[in-house]
């Protein structure tokens, strides 16, 4: 795990995932988004992920499954590291497998 995380998608889910990332030890969190998301600072467009490949982990918080999958594959093809975010107030069995790029939110069992 690197100290910095790039979240692709700055909507509501991306913001919740940023909170989980902070609780998991990420010191710097950047958002990339192609739209206008209001009062949150955006570091660039989604295609700018290439700039951060060597310094940051990534989490894709885009709601559309096909678009999210496409970004995950593109990041991995470029040797980017995909984060898995598990909220400390969730319960995950020691026998469970949590896939790469998954977010387990607070209160989940």
C-alpha cells in the first residue's frame, strides 16, 4: 500500500470511499472526475490516471459497472495498484475473500 490514493469518480460513493481510505491509513487522496461534482477539489480528468501510476494506489468509484470494469482493467494493464477498502466498523469473516477493488462499507457483515 502506498500513502496516496487516486479515486476515480468523485460522486457520493467516491466520497464515502475516501473516508474509508483515510481510516485505512492513506495520507493523501486525490479525485479524478470528468464532471462537475460541486464543492470537492478535482485533481484532473479520469484519463489523467496515467500521471499517478508510479506514486499512488487506485480505487474506481464509478457507478456504471461496465465503465468501472474498463477503468480497473486499464489501470491494471498499466501496472497500477488497485486498492481494496474495508471499513473498520464492518465485519468480514476470516474465511471470506474480498476481491481487489471492493469497498466494504461501515456496518456491513
